[in-house]
C-alpha cells in the first residue's frame, strides 16, 4: 500500500493531521499521524497590520482544547524506538506503549503482528493513534480481544494499574519531573514482581501452570533530556536495583530476556529515509 502523505481532517476533533512514515522512501512503512501546526499571527489594530517591522508572535498550534503539543508530534526518539522494535521485537509479545503520543513505535509493533496497547493521557493523541491504526488495518476483534487498543493512562498517577503486557516501551516521555517520577514508580512496580532484578530468565506461572517470561521494559531517551537523569535517580532509590549497573547505554541490541533496557539516544543520527 502506497502511503498518501496528503494532510487530512480528523472529524471528531476537526483538526488537520498529516501521515508521518517511519521511512519516507518505503511505501509499505508503518506510519502515524502528527498534527499540522497552522501559523496564527497576532495582528495589531489600524496601521499596525501593515507595519512589517512591528513585533509578531510566533506561530501557534491549532490544536483541540486541552491537547498537549508535545503529544502531537513525532520526535526523533520514537523513530529510533521504532527501528529497534523492527529488529528485536518478538511478534508474539503484547506491547504496551506508555506516553505514546502519535505512537509510531506502537504502530510499528502492530505492523509486525504484535498485539498493542497504546496509552497516553492526551485524548487527541489517542484519537490520532486510533485513526492511523484503523487505516492500516490493525484494529480487529472486539473489546479486550482487539489486536490494537488505545487507552487513556496518566503516568503521574500511582493509582492507575498498567495493562498486562510482555513489553512496555517509553520514548522521550520525560517532559517534566512529575512524569519522570511517575514513570520510575511504574517501572519499579513492574520489576518488583521479581525477587531479583538481575535475573534475566525469571519466569512466572499462569493459571494453567505454564511458564511465561516476566515483563520487560525498554526506555528510550535523548542524552540532552535533563529529566531522564531524574528518572534514573528515582529508579536508583529502589533498593532492589544495582546502582553500579543501572544506566543509559548506547548498545541498541537489547538482551531478549533482560528486564530493563535504557537506550541512550543521539538525535543527530536519526534516519528518516
């Protein structure tokens, strides 16, 4: 299927969006939607309108009320996460993306055949994700049996319980210390299900007494994101973690059975074609 890159209108929110493919030169590439930002220039009264030297406000996004600009754009980290998913994801896994925004990694996982739960607090972002998933044929089944599910989830809240999944992914979600702390809390909660965080082959029993791997977490963050160090500090406060070994790595080939992998990203090497 050739990707039509023309802008289109999401009817529910009456907002213009544009498809953003993982690889622009590949017509079969997974893609997501991103909001189009229309310039709105503040004009003065009378003669000020024609005065080219008068100060003007920068372009402003035309987003639905309450929408978070950061959740409507495709950032370099999500591209790197998507390439890692293409190379290293087991399609039999259920994938849950936290703070998904446009959810290019989630849609990439769905393209590979995985069951996906894309979560974000921003409802407009989830509308974009749902539309992109439907247009790519990823939405099938009913209720919780659907292969692609979108769900509102607040990372800053400790009252919310994460959906069950084999792999949890986050890409550049650390927009504030509150989000970084909440993300650390939820990751700790997931990994605390194991008595020993250094174990890479830990299994758990399901109701049929069969074994299955414990959940794993992949976190992607650019090196210039200050809040990622806050996230790491909060992770290290958990006594179960080895402070000497817990850190960001430039090795983008995760151990298949590792419980936690922290990807150190360089946005200058992101591939767009």
